[in-house]
C-alpha cells in the first residue's frame, strides 16, 4: 500500500490496536466456539516470493511439484503473521521450538508474512530478530514467504493475526486456528505426525 508517512503510521497503529483487541478477546475466551474450525476448501494454488525474492509456489492438495520448499508428504502449519503484530511475535518462540523438535519427523511450518512493505521489512526482521527459546537466542528457523490479501483469501481470508492453517501429509486442510497456536493444536499436529 502506498501512503504518506502519517497514513502508514495510522495504519500501523490501527493494526496494532486490532491485534491487541483480538488478543484480549482470545484471552477472555470470546472466540472459543468459532476460532478453531475445519475448512472445506482443499484446492489451492498460490505463488509467493520468499524474503530473498525467489519464487515459491504451493498447490494443494500436493502433487508431484508441491512447492520449492518441498512440502510434499509433510504435515504443514501455514502461519499468517506480521512483524508489527505483538501476538504473532509472542507465539514465534513456540513455533521455532516445535519446528526444531519435529522437522525431522515430517513437519514443517510455512510462515506467510503479511506486512504491507513486504520483503524490505520482513527480511531484516527474519535475519536479525532473536527470540528466547528455552533460554537460548534463536532466529526464525522455518521458511518465510511474503503474502498478500489474495493469498490470504485462498486460505479462507483473515480476520486477524496470527492465523494458522493445518495441512495433512496429503495436503488437505484439517484445521484453521485464529490466534496463537495452543497446546491442544500442537498435540493435534503430533497426532498427525504419529508422535
């Protein structure tokens, strides 16, 4: 989006306020009945650029050429997030830890950054921002691509960040998670992995 510095500042403040309101609503439990539901859409074909500008494509259900990140045959958690989103930043350490623990068991996380300024904001954040993961400092250890509203629409649209979509090994969508990934969600992923 193009705008003046003041307009961008207002958008950022409004997004931060919306993210905070969503986080408070989740903490209060007001989304417990509708936040985690199944999607019926399974035919998705999208193209992204990763933070280095390289083309990445994703087709669901996965076929012979699923994605440049080679998601075929893996349980995948697609995580929509933004660098300015405090609840997103708060959940990143648990995502880093889960990726580290289960990557060799057939799991991968795919982070879709939804920042308006794209790679020029996301790449430095991904490369330099360190998170406390069990007392150790770590950068994000999973693939990050640059998203857009049209990409989000293909996954059912977004009402807030973070939003995640869980895919089975054969590329079928089984769950949509609005808000941070919960311990129960992580357990469902373990179950899909057979762990």
